[in-house]
C-alpha cells in the first residue's frame, strides 16, 4: 500500500514519496523479523506428517545405537511442546550415538493429565556433563522456556537417563 502511494507521488512530490518509501522499508523489515520468529516456533514437518510418536520412531531408527520407542500419547499437546519434545529427543539420541558407547537405548513418551513426559535412557558409560557442550545446555534452556523440568542422571559407569516433564499447554 505504501509502495503504491509512493509511486503515485513520485512525479509530483519526490520528497513525500521518499518518506513513504522509508516507511514501506521499515514495515517490510518489521514483517521479516516477525516471520523469522514465527519460523523459529514452527513445527518440524515430520511432526505434522507423522505425529509425535511417529517422529520419535524416525529419530530412533536413525540413532545408530539400537533404540526402542514406547509412546503413550492419547492427548495432543501444543505444537510448541511437541516440537520441544522432538528437539530434546533428537539432541539426546545424538549424544547416545556420539558419547555413550551403549548397546541399547530407549525413548519413552507419555502424555497424560496435561503433562508430557519424555525419557531417554541408555546403558552406556555415563558421565554426561552439562558443562561439556552446547547440546544439554540447549535442552535445559528450551525446556525452561516452557516452564518444564529437566533431570539428568549420568553417574560414571552409567547408565544415563534424561527426563523432561512439560506442561502440555492445551
Ligand atoms: N548419553 C551420554 N553418555 C555419555 N556421555 C554423554 C552422554 N550425553 C552427553 N555426554 C557427555 O556430556 C557432554 C556434553 O553433552 P552436550 O550434548 O552438551 O555436548 P556435545 O554433545 O559434546 O556437543 P554438542 O554441542 O554438539 O551437543 C558430552 O561431550 C559428553 O562427554
Ligand atoms: Mg550433544
């Protein structure tokens, strides 16, 4: 709209047109910033296509360490909550494959009574340390942003369990 007005004004009032162009530019910049923040909160496509249980099965199949998935999710949670659960499982299973030396791992997810609980376990060497990289810190930050809790148990010698509890938000 502003661009149209600026074009109509260009010949008879260049200064006025320039002012309109400036407003159009700042409106476009603001729209882009909003679009970015929307994109950041967006559902990974696999979640929309397959649901949380299916998406987690896909992650488990790609893990490298044999991984069993147990899903009990009769309740749908808010998209942001499911996206966070997916993100947590992806980071945790990447860690299992990279660091644990485990023979077996599992992902358990359960949505009941307005809470979503996700558990990622492995029977590897333990010693997971939040100060050791950015993955676990990122998990903690994202879970905290949704008022959830994170519990990591990983004594030397193992096993490692990572448990996240989130309000379902719906
Ligand atoms: N399941 C696990 N078993 C054993 N050690 C682990 C496990 N998960 C994490 N760790 C240890 O904790 C450290 C921190 O993990 P974190 O995910 O924060 O960082 P990272 O995997 O090293 O790097 P990235 O930033 O790519 O995730 C790892 O470097 C590893 O030593
Ligand atoms: Mg990691």
